[in-house]
C-alpha cells in the first residue's frame, strides 16, 4: 500500500489543475484494485457494520454473486478501464494485474481523486454512459469502476447518511467498466427499500433520469 508521502510525490501540477477545474469537494481514494470485487464488497460491509448503533441501518448489502451476471466468471466477464464499449474493450482484472505489475510502483493499488459530494452533478443526469465517457476522456478524466465506487461509498456513509441514493436521482454510472457478454455498463447506488448499495446494468446508450457521472482524476 502506498504511503501518503509516496502519493504526494506522484501528484503532478497537471493532476492539481484537473482537480481544481473538474472535481468539486475533492476526495482522495486509495483502492485495493487487486482484491476480488466480492471481497471488497464484504470488507466495506464489515466496516459499515462496525458503525455506531444508530447508523447500522446503513450496513453495506452488496451480494456480488447475485448482482453480477455470469456469476461463475464474474471477474472475467467484467472488463476494467474501458475506453469504448466493444467486446475487445478494456481488460479483465487478472490480466490488468499481470500487465500493470511492471508499470505501477504499487501493483494492486489505485489512487484517485473524486468528488465527495453525496449526489452526482445534476447536469450529468440523463446522459448516457457513452456520452459521459466521451466527456471525461476529452478532459483527461476517468469514470469509476465498481471497486472504486464501493470504497467511495464506504467513505461517504461515515455520518450515517448514504450517498448516491437511487430514489433521489443520484446513482452513478461505473462507466470505466463493461460487461462484454451482456453488453451492459454497471452503475451503483443506494436503495432505500433494499437498505443497501447494489449494482444494476444498462446499455451504454441508455439515458436514465436517476443516473449521472462522477468522474475522477487518477493519480496511479
């Protein structure tokens, strides 16, 4: 895991400029991207289960095996760090970890800066994931993958108030990921009826009033 000094040393003036221009209320995320998605969800859930009694209603309830299609091959079916939404787009987590090992000084870890606002920018609502992907790419930004959203969500229920609530029109496209077999893009949010956060899937060109973008500046 990188130290604060190592993260600080990796932040460039270009990173700072992008954060200043595009990331309101910036929030630093350190993500164990090398961990299986299901295990990440379990760890976030366990963390939330240790909140004070009055906040335990917000225990994380992600059942990854139920939420991900192609259950037996969920990690392979889910492509990461996609630039477009084609069958050849992105890379599986296992391949990413192999190829990234020599490029990243901290294999298995991602560091990024994302907005800490509890709701997505309303201007991004009803935009398709493809549109948001184009917008982010044109600004040198990145869209989140499910692992990153999970850590972000875990950090943002510390005060007992869930973030990205579907019923408040504030789910987040996880547009940096793509399910190649179902040709769908994951999105994440909190459901008040379910009392938990969960994934859902839509086509990359779907425009939904309860889904928006939460772009990030990736440090490494």
